[in-house]
C-alpha cells in the first residue's frame, strides 16, 4: 500500500508546487495523474520517489516513511536516460550489482525478452530507435522487481503508432508481476487505456480536483461506446480544472 498524506511542496524560490495531496494506492493498482501545466504532476512523482522532500505531509510505503530513494520504487522519465557507454544489456543490469554474473545475466535476458528486445542486448544506446530505447528504460526499471513504478510522461516524445504500441505492451509486462503504477500524462487516451483511477489536478498550487474510476476491462477497446463515455467525463473534469478557482 502506497499512502500519500497531505503532501505539499514549496520550493526555495517561493513556487508553491503542490498542496494538500492525499491518496491511498492499493498494491497492483494503476493510477494516472492528469492536469494542465503547473499542477505539480512531476513534483508529485519526485516526492513519491524520494528524490525530493515534501515541505508538508508524508509518503509511506507499507506503513514505512519514504524520505530518500527507495529500493522498491523506480522512476521512468520522459527520456530513456540510458548510459551511452554501456551496452543495452549492461544498462538493464545496472541496478543488479549485488547479484553474481550468472544470476544477473539471467535476469537481464528475461527482462529484455519481456520488452521484445531479446536479440539487442549487445547494441549501444545510440543504435536504438526512440521506441526501442524506451523499452530498454522499462526493462531497466522492472528488472529490480519494484513494488511501485512511477512513469513521468514516458511515451510523450514518441510518434502516435509507437506510443499506442508501448501502452499496450506496458500492460502486458505489468500483468506478469503487477507492480503499482503511477503514471503522469497529458494524453487523455493514454490515461483511459491504462488506469484504474484517474486523478485530475488543478494548478497553482497543484491539488486534486477530481477522481474518476474507470470500470472497463483491460485491454480496452478505444472505439467502444463505454470508452467514449469515460472520455467525455474526463474531458469535462479537465475543462473544470482549467477554470479559475
């Protein structure tokens, strides 16, 4: 269980990025966080990951406070951020230094197979397409078997076809170990395709405006009437989030 209690963040320059954010997330639940610029979405992920400390409130994982980077919480950024001097396989295995060579090799091989890159372990990051590089980033994040995986607009830099393919592929990978996912996105369809719940935020400071439960089976038919109805509900909420408070 991931529990966020009354999170607030004010930066040293006076920017009030987040206020009063409270949320309980069950094991294996997928949460999408959506809202306009300035509503603190990326700040929220950095607080959950332990990369930043909240000004107010707490982050707890299984009842224990998270105040620094945590071995059971991984973060995937918009850019893959692969290490250019390491091969694909060594990038994926970077966080497995505590394992012996054979065990690490087996874990890396399995992770690359899950993301469809089993034959590309010897390649260098510069030899990959954007979609392939992001698959490597997903494999690297999952190979340590995190309990919580945070995704900060991971597919926004990709073309529409690759983005749709990776959204579906992410669900396939998630279904094997079912970590908790918290996804920040600007893409309405992406939120609807992936999430069990969607958190709509209002900006300045960032705070929760609405919470929408998506009661559709995975994988979701993007052309169905139920999907379109959920999309209309989300669009209405997003429109409300952009109105003056």
